[in-house]
């Protein structure tokens, strides 16, 4: 021990501090090894100096006014590197790598938390890696949640930038694109904006893929099991919307009272209301239902088409309705009258779906009975006529109308001629008395089926309601 004018030296003959302890670099395992305890106007502390190769000089001190780290702080400094490593401020804040901590813990640099991270993996620059769950606003993060934000009245602010500022994409990334604007996520090799894009189909159990939903509104799925959106049969790309399933169906196809909503071969569609007295007739598992007259069954009549003529040049039924499904057809009509008085009621057929009408080789005969008591054969066409004459001298007005039926066969064999028969009640021209007509005819210009039929007046237009039925069975 040596005492001089500066201080007391232990292990040194030249103390430079009030107490200067030095053991010549030998670690004895006890006592103070390489320490210098000192006090000045700037600092009072303990200087630990390891003079061995690679050793550092560290200073643990209480700071004064001229120390450079503020007054009244406890600092741990690496004197060798001239850097303060840890500082505890007089207010109790702790700074690591910073000498002016503003919070209970300030860290300048990265932080690793967890037994598998701390001392094993370096955190990102000025970032953090945390091994376990993180709770913000809660002391019990929800099980299975890596991050639990328990703030009922607050929100999470996503990173924001333009498309040009996107980071290199990794599946699951999410950000707010201020250029779109909208929230976008990265998946399937690209950035995709939430709430926009294309829809081509909505498939059971498979979700939504490709195409565009056009129009505005809300799609609501009620708790009624599996709900399918309905195709719009009008050809519009708009998706039907409504506040209930009933409203969605109305907007899709079937808003008329009495309509039947059913599944055809490829989609849902609507069967318009039938006429009074008709019944809905099934055609089997692979066919669509139809309206039928009477009690239905194998001999029932199935409504195929209705034409409500008002000043029409003719009434036409073509290959849309005349098919191989039926070999017999009936046209029923009511509220029938011509726009021009004293004209004939005629029928023609076509083999090219109505592009041209056959105007030769019709034979017919009609028998007339008027309500004044007379009767006679009023027309016998022989051969080579340009039409089948259904009635002649037809008159009538909107309140003096006629009705009737026309039956015809669709030849099932190529050697058969098409034949017709009819029964009509109408007003004679003038208008005169009511007339009853029964008649029959044949087209004998060629055998085999035809694919269109029209009824018309010899001059002027036709009015009335015309219904085509197919007859099943024999």
C-alpha cells in the first residue's frame, strides 16, 4: 500500500485516484481485481480495467454536471470504445444504447425475446423478434393467436404506400395501397386488392372464381341451408339482388303471380302461368314440366305456346314447338275476329320453319250450319288449292267474336300426308248470324312431317288468343 498526495494505492506505488487498486493483471479469485474507485466534480464511480490482451476498461459511475450523460444518472460505460452501454436515469428510465431514455425502457437497436431467440438469433436492425404470443391491451392473449389486439374502440393501421413502393411479395402479406386505393394481400404470385376483382362462377363448396359482378345492391344469405345465386334468364350480367330469397327469385326470373320456378337441364328457369283449368303435368325425370288440359295423364294435352294476336298479319307456330315429342297437335282459339269484314280464314304449312309457305296442293271440305236454321256444304276445294280454307265470309267485331279448334297430325312415317280437321264458331260478315263450321283437309303435295303452321285471314289482320297443345299417347 502506498499513500501519496493524490490518494491511497493498493498494488501500485503511484495512485491517481483517492483509492487505486491494482493487482498487476492477475485474477486471484477474490477481492477487487483491476479496479479504480474515484470521485471528481463530473463523476463518482468504479473503473474496472482489465489490462490483459483483449480486455476492456469499463466505468460504472454516477454522473455529474459535466459528465456528458446528464446529472444524477447511473451509467455503465465501455471506456475502451468510448460508448455508454446502459444508463439508468434519475427518474428510473432505463436506456440500452441510449443516454436519454424517455420511457421505462428505451432500446437503440434490435430486441430478441424468448429462450430460443435470445442469444441465438439476431433481431432485425431496430426491430424485434418474439418467440411467444403478444398481447396488446390484454394480459391474456387468446390461445392460438400470435397477436391479440384487445382494443374495442381502436383499430390497426396497415403499412401504406403506392404500387411502386410494394415490398417483395411473400404469401400472406397485407398492406394499404394508396394509389388504388384499397387493402391488398399477396397470394398466387401477385398483389390482389380485397373487395374487387372478377367473378365467373359461384360453385357449391368451392367459393368464387373469375368474372365481374355488375350492378349494386346487397347479397344476403339467409340461414336456410345451402343458398345458390340464380342466373338472370334475360341475358344480363347483373346479379339478382334482394332483401329476401323471395325477392332474389323475383328479380331473377319469376315475378308473375302463378309462375312455377323449376330446374331445366342446365339452370333454374320459370314456367309462365297457365290458363284457368290447366294442371301442371310432369314429363318425367329428364324433361321439363308443362301445363296440361284436364286431369293430365298419358292422353293429356300439354300447353306448348300461346299467341295473343292483336291486329297481327298471321299466327305462327314453328319448330320451337312442333317437334318429334308429339305426333298430334291442337290449336284452340277464342276472342277471334278479323280486322277486315267479309274475309276468309285460311291455313298453310312450311317445311323451312316459316321462311316460305307452301301455296299449292291443299284439299279441303267444309260443312256450314248457321243459327237461322240453314246448313250446306259451302266449300269443297278439290285439289291444287293454295291454302286450306277453314271458314269463309268471316266478320265480327271486338264484342262479336268466335272460337274453335284445329287438330292436325305430324306424320310419323315418310309415306303419310299431313291431315287437318277443325270446328269453328264465328260471325258471318255484316256481321250476320252465328255460323258453325266443321271441316277437314290434307296437304297432298308431299309426304312426311312439316315444321311450321300459320293461320291467317285472306285480307287484313287477325285478332284473338291462340293456344298450341301437344297430345300425348294415342
